């Protein structure tokens, strides 16, 4: 059985990007949750750090995660947010 892919980490934007991130995230989250192989997906404001969002994702396997990554890189979300700092860890469980 293939291992789940688990992504954890943070996305940290500048105060100038905060409104854009907040406006663009709901569509990105909706589209990702609809992807085949997405078990769970959330990007939520950090309760302790302004302009930081906590990332928690789980996909059924590497192929599902790779498909998600490809879709993301072709999306409006990526066009708007690719310059924003991300600190993520990808593990297999």
C-alpha cells in the first residue's frame, strides 16, 4: 500500500500581500479539496504570528500530491502567490 503524503509548514507573506492571500485562499482550498487523492487540506491564519498561515495537507499517495503540485503551479493562486515565502516539510506516512 502506498504511503500518504503529509505536508506541514507555513506560508509567510508581507503585510502588503495579506489582503490578496486572504482573498485568493478560499478558491485555492476549494479546488484542492476537490482533487482526486486529497484527503485533507487547510491553510489557516496562524494565531500567534501576523501574516503567517499554517499549512496542513494530506494526499493518498505521491502521484496525487504530484498532480496537486502541477495543478497549483498552473493556477491563478500560484500566479499571485509564487513569490511568497513557504517553509514546508513533506513526509510519507
